[in-house]
């Protein structure tokens, strides 16, 4: 399994058996992204962006500190070199993301797409990715594979382009995410929460990486 997946799981681990952990790998990933983007973040910003309770935010910050990923003080939260390295590894696998308008391959009012580098071979039917999105409360997720400059459904054995009737969506995904042969695009969807669609897409992407590496560990 990738070192960074193990690290994410460790950060989300329960250091105190009596505590209930209510954040997951996506929240850790997004926290590091926010710090990178802004330089430092406040607990209030994390509360708004992650949609977690104040107690969960405090625990998340504590765990990141314990693993030497961040430095937190009265001025806010900044990232350490170790945190920078973890984020860099994450972004090597999930380097691009975007909000997506409703279309034939997006299931909800709010839709968010992430690019998963060189993992089309890790995806079978797309059901695992859908279930990963539903597990965190979203409506679902759609997975597209990028092959021969086309966006295809994983379960489709033909070369049918799922976006052939929506060239504007195809162009938007291509221009913003810049997919290459062998990449996958996961679209998280929800009808009520915009951020939940983002979390759904990222959760499905991280699950795909984890399951692929876990499978390889058995060989």
C-alpha cells in the first residue's frame, strides 16, 4: 500500500480508545490542501470547509500535530515539511479537481470531479466508487475512464464515448483536468450539499488507491 495511504489511516486512527473519531482521510487531505492554498488556516475556517463539529476539528488538529504534519498556535495552523511531503504524494495521484455542471454522467444538483492518475486499470464496474460516496452520505459517484481521448464507463466493453452527445462537458473536463491515457475521473454527486459532492469524489478516489495497493500487497 502507498505510504501516504498508510499515513492517512494512521492520522485517522484512534489514539484514545474512549474517543469516537468522526473525521476521515478526506478531511485530512482537504485540511492539508487548505493550508497549502492559504498558508495557514483557522479552526473557524476548517469548521466551515470540512463541515465537522468543533470537537472533531480539535481532534483532527491534535492528530495532525501528533504526526508532525502541522504546527498549530494562536495565529492559526501551518504545515510542516512532513505535511508538505504527504500532500505532494496525494497530489501526485489526485492532481486536479473541479466543480461540474449537471449532465448525463453527473447524478446530483451538485457535482465534483477529481482526476485519478493512471488508475483506470484499478476500476472494475464503478460500484465500489459509488458505494464509497454513499458511505459518507452523498448521493453517489460516477466513474469515467479516459481511453483513446474518450470518456468511457468502466462496465462498457465497447469504445462508446459516454459524453459524445455533450461535447461541452467533454471539453470542460479535458481542459480543466487534462486527463491522459489510463487516467480515471470520479464525479461525486449530492442534491443538498456542495461540499459533500467534493468529499464523495475524494473518498472514492482514495478508496480506489487503497484497494489497488492492498490487492497488490497479496502478490
